C-alpha cells in the first residue's frame, strides 16, 4: 500500500520516464521500430524497471492512467524527433489488460493522433493474449475500432501461457512478438525451435509479420533470419535507450 501511494505520487510528480528499445528489420538490418518501456525514477531506490512495478500498478488500478501517460509521452518524443528532422520511426506502446478493457481507449488514441498529427502507421499497440481473452467479443469490437484508425496491432509475449495459433487467425493483427522465453531456447531446444518455425510459418500464411524478442546471441539471430523471421529485438541488437540516445541513433542512421 505504501508502494501504491508512492506510485500515485510518481505519476503526478513526473518521476516516470520512457526508454525505447530498438527493433530491427532482420533482412535489411535497419531499425524499423522502437518499443516504449516505462521506468520509475524513484527518489531513493533509483531507476526501477517496469517489470518490478507494473504488476503492482495493475493490481492497484493504476495502469490505465500510466498507460495513457506512456502514450502521450511517446508521442511528444516522436514530435521532438520529427522537429529535429529525423525520418519517422514506428513506436510501439504496451497496453495492460485493464487498460485494454477501457471503453475510451480507441477514442483516446484517435484524439492523440489528431492532436499530434502523427501518422497512424507510425504507432502500434502491443496487447497480450491474456488481455484479449478477458472478454473475446469485446476484444473483437475494440480491435476493429483501433484497426479502423490505421494503427498497428501487435500480439505481445506470444509463446507463453495459454498461447494459441487460433488467436492469430481470429484477431486483426499485423505483428506477433515471440516471447523472450521461447527465443532463449531456439538454438538449445529442438521443440522450441520447431515451435518458432511453426509460429513464423502460420503467421506468414495469415499475412502477419513476426518479431522475436529477447534475442541475445548471433546464433539466435542467424536461426531467425534463416527461418524468415521479420524482426528482432533484444540485447544482441540494443538494450532500452533514453530519448537522447535514440536521437543519436536515428541521426547516425541518416
Ligand atoms: O522493461 P521491462 O523488462 O521492465 O518490462 C517489463 C514489462 O513491463 C513488459 O512486459 C512490458 O510490456 C511492461 N511495460 C513496459 N512499459 C509499459 C507501459 O508503458 N505500459 C504497460 N502497460 N506495460 C509496460
Ligand atoms: O513483455 P514485453 O515484451 O513488453 O517486455 C519486454 C521486456 O523484455 C523489456 O522490459 C526488456 O527490458 C526485456 N528485454 C529486452 N531485451 C531483452 C533480452 O535480450 N533478453 C531478456 N531476457 N530480456 C529482454
Ligand atoms: Mn511489449
Ligand atoms: Na513481449
């Protein structure tokens, strides 16, 4: 409860910050997207990664507010990169299960796009299967509304928990992200290698691109390229970066 109060204060007092982890196109080798990851700059404990406070924020009903904060901050940063003359790069925002149930979500995204003038194709939302399966019929409606805005829809953390290839067919996705846990085993476990190949093949049949998360080694990267994975993300490519580091990276890309 103390942590919860502190998190409310963090939201109000500007103790949150965003980092961005680059995603690269595997065939061309260029950065094609950035995943926004929230961090809490705690006055005493220092920089706390999302994994350590998002579950608590979700239980306390704070992730919806936090999620909208991340969306707005990411769009501000995108405008700053645009003002600096950098070529646009797509930014991916994580949506928590509770935020996904917010009926206002599509309208908020529409308003943010309209106010900023950011092209819808430059924004994507990352949603987990757990979020989609809370209320599958409501998810169909929300996803259709989001899709109509022209933004990207990504299925996050695929290959964990109750993953189903059926979900790739049911929902209007354009990208599926293979979870770190699965990527970690592709060059050591034959079952996981086969599973990843199947996911890539099935997704491509359905017109969905595939990104692998948590890529840490060249061997994993080679496996994924050989097996036609579209994108990679992970420490092998780059760790999450501050806004200024992203500016430097995008400038160097010119
Ligand atoms: O960066 P880190 O490994 O700590 O992230 C852990 C988890 O936190 C990831 O599952 C990621 O999806 C989630 N996360 C990071 N930033 C945000 C955010 O802005 N909103 C929500 N809802 N989840 C986030
Ligand atoms: O659940 P989600 O996919 O949104 O979480 C992404 C998280 O994965 C980020 O918090 C990031 O810190 C973490 N991450 C990024 N790259 C790697 C990696 O190469 N290995 C591992 N183990 N985790 C990573
Ligand atoms: Mn994610
Ligand atoms: Na993920």
